[in-house]
C-alpha cells in the first residue's frame, strides 16, 4: 500500500563515512558562526544528524536536541 509518491530528501546523507564527517563538521562550524548572514543555528542540529550516523557520542547529543525541540514544539 502506497501513501503517495516518495520524495527525494532535502539533505541527503552521503554514503561514504569520510564525506559524512566532512559535511557534518562543516555544518557544525557553520552553526557556531550563526552570527554571520545565511549561517544559522539550524546548521548545528543538522550537522549532528550527519555525524550521528557513525559516532555514538553524537547520537546522544542528537537525542538531547530532539527531546528539547519536541518539548519546545509542544509548548507552543
């Protein structure tokens, strides 16, 4: 049973570990530099998602951020 056409992900996760590490680190650095135009806080959780694929330590931070966002969403 199909619920509709499958969509292409907005931010696809690279297949190689080295590329995931590079993209994740780049996004986290961009999130830290969020005071600059275009770069912003949105890059930090996205970088953690990329790194959480391979590293246990980042999975923990990802879960913490997810629970924080869910609580914030429910509050509003």
